[in-house]
């Protein structure tokens, strides 16, 4: 991933936070048929392992031991040069796109243990149902239905060998421009704008 130094994010807590906040990822593997991408949610276990699951028919089931690239994408959005105070002074600005991504490189392990899978499903469900008025639990479904569902999936465990972060948040601009972008995003308030503005604000606070 091309990452100029001012966009390079190396703080482990920041990278892990993005993974936890945006767990739906793209998994890329190299197969005999070429590159293959799949899209699925993961759970970060500790600091160095990802857990997920796929249908038995998914090609990832046949990729035990493979090197994988897992891409987590945070908020992103179009940035208008009109939001830069410097544009109104010199006119010498152009549009860009701000975003935050984390790339995880690791080795895949396929798991077919039913107890492991049920524990994963319970953990994922409890996490994503939290906050709903009546959280659904795995135990709410008939036992035979869950058993059938477990038979139709396999688990994925990825040991993280390398992690990269690119947070392109106007760090190459003066603070006045960055604050202008934050204000512009909040005023536009399109899908994802508030999250991107919040991320930029956190970046400002960490650099204060």
C-alpha cells in the first residue's frame, strides 16, 4: 500500500480500534485461478489474532495455511477545496478523498471444531446484538437449527504477522485547512461524514 509518511499510522491502539469499529473486511488470497476476494466480519482477539467464519462452499475453506491480506475500511469521504481557508486566499487547492484503512497480513487456519464455532457465533452475536431492545441469542433458536447451521460453516483464524495503517486525513495541510474540512463534513452530513469528522477530530486531539 502506497503510504506517504504523513499518512502512516503505526499506533497499535488506533489500528485495533478501527478493526473493532469497522469489523466487516475484505479478505484477499492468491489461488491457482488468480486473486480471490471475500467479504466477511471478523473479531479481533487480543492484539494479534482474527476470528471469523464462512460457508463450507467458500474457497477459503480450501486455503488452510495460505497467506492472506485482510482489509478493514473505516470512514471515507470526498473533500471539497472550498472547505480550505487557503483556497479562498490563493485558489491553489484541488479536491481529494479522505479515508482510513488497515491492512492485516497473516496466515489462515481453517477450523472445523463445532464447539469453537458455536463459541465464536455466540461471541459475535452478543457483541452485535448489544444495545438492541431485545437482543437475540444463539440459544433462542432451536438446538437442531443451530446444529444444522454449524454444520454449514467453517471457522477462520488468522495470525497477524504484519499490520499497516493509512489514515489520510489532510495531515499534509495546515491546521486551519484541517479544521475547515471537519466543519465542512459536519455541515454536509452525508453518509459517513460525521464518522470521518470525528476521526479527524481525534487525530487533532492526539496531536495537540
